[in-house]
C-alpha cells in the first residue's frame, strides 16, 4: 500500500473512532405502500398540459395557475378529474386571453357566444383525452410492473431446472411435420394462395402430419376455399374465429391457432416440425407501402428467402436440428417483449424431444407471442440459424436490396 493511502486510511479511522451509526430499516409494509404509490402516480395533469402546449404553444406557469392545476390533477387522479370536469374546464376558460394571444385571434372572437362554445368544447375534449391516456397508462403500468420487478433469482432457478440441450442424432427417415397458420384475406386472395403455392411446391418434404390453422372473419374468404385449394395433399385443418382485439388491445394474430397446432403434433419421439404462416397477406406485394421504410415487394422477397432456406436445403436443416433444439432464418439478437432474441418472420423448425420438454404452451398474450416464444424457451447457444444471423430490419427496402437479397443470391449459387 502506498504511504499516502495508508495515512488517509488512518485519518479516516481516527475520525470515525467513537462514532456510532444507526442502520434504519423501513418496514416491509411501508416499503410496499411506497412502491405502490410510485407505480400508481397519476399523470393526467401532465397529459393535459402537454396537449395544450402542443396545440397552442402555451406553456403553463405558476403566474396563470396552470402548473398548480396540473399538479393538483396529478395528485387527485383521473377519477377526481372526471367528477370535477366543470371546475377544471372553468379554470382553463379563465385563460382565454392567453389563448387568443397564442393563436393570434382577436379576444372578442373568443369571448363571443360561439367562441366560448368552441373553446369550451375543445377544452372538454382535451380533458377527456388526458383522462383516457392516464387510465390506459395505469393499466399498462400495472400489467408490466409485476413482470419487470420479478425476482431474477426465480428466473435463474427456472432456467437451471430446464434440461440441457445436447446433440441428438436423427434417424434417416425422421418424421417431418408441418404446422401452418393462414389468414385468407379476401381482397388480396392471390397473396394467401401464393403462400400456399410455396408450400405445395415442397409438399413432399413433409412425411408426417400436415396441419393448417385457419382464422376467419368478415374480411376473409371462407375456410372451405382454403381447404379446397389444398385438397388431395393430406392436410388436416383447425378453424377458428379471428381475434381482432378489443378495448385498445391489438389482435392476437397467429396466437389464435399456435398452441392447438403445436399440441396436435406433440410427441417425445425423435421427430421435427416446421412452423410457418402465410406471410404478407395484409401487405401489397409489388406496391410500395412507404417511401422510406416499408415496401410490399420487400416483404415478398423476405418471404421467398424464408421458404427457400427452410425447405430447399434439408441436409443443412437436419444438421442444425441434430446440434440444436431449434433453427430458422433471420435470428435477430435483440429483445422482443420477454425474449432476448427471436427469428424475424417466425419461420422455424424444432426437434420434438428438446422442444416439448420446455414450457412451450406459455405464449405471451400478444400479437408477437409466436415470434417471441423461441427466445423465451432457449438461449442463443441452444438454437441455430439457417441464414441471415443477427439481421437488421427486414422491412427496410434499401437493406433488403443492398444486403439481404444479394446474400440470398450468393446462398443459392453456393448450394
């Protein structure tokens, strides 16, 4: 130890000599209540102030009482604001002169009968929007709060309890199943038919069960049309009503049929299953959806690559499934919901014994549940990637044109 360091340590010890330190501990109930208070803090006043600032450019301060009103609304919460709506709107209306100055409208106009009615109606809309946003924020906060603050030790114990992924030899005549999801949109019928054509061109690869999950609503073709299209190829069908989402919740998409499809082929034998869906049926292949980021033709190329890589090179797929529990194209090493990684596009193979030993039924109740499932079951070291590992955004047409598609052409040439 350096001499100067030793001297400083002795000086610190001398200063502390004779002192006593009291360690205070907060009772668990008090700490829990404090944490609950942080989680449930309202932002209704802040939402209202932000809306007013964005529309009019007025930033409230203490001189006009706006900051105090926003603070009071945050403390009292959305229920109080709903009951005291007239009082709050009255406070807002008292600042009509500032509003006239900000929007460069004569004060006489805003103080007229029709002007007062218009301003009051606008204030009421802004208030109700702020209340709605705050309630939606509170619901979301409570929903994810538990997941975010779970004990990490519990997760580590659960991961340690999973059986290890070890290399497993597959028989030469290994049973290969197909489970497939389709949403047969009526106005773009040729898109779902194009997807099924990609499967039918390679149908002989699947010597096991071939099961298609169909979801229908008033915007789709009937399930019988899909069944007729696949007639004569030994397909089985699971038909469900499409989930469009309610109350602000997004639709569940492929989740509707996912568990039933996986359950239908479940076994603890050395089998493998390919899982995919009719991709792009809500896009317009060949027509741009956005000048900057998304293009219908990009989605088509992305889908072509996934079909080819997954189904046109069985020896490579077989080798990956002997080494790993799962494999698929475009493994993205970024978080998706509760997953540390995912296969972008949700086309993947899995080996039964290792896959069905995990908690495969625990799909997240959201549209990306099928896509995030592999990353929630396995670590990156336990899965393989058939093509395009650690890829970027496959919706970006310049990335597809300059990097992804040339790499695919090279892959085809080198086979």
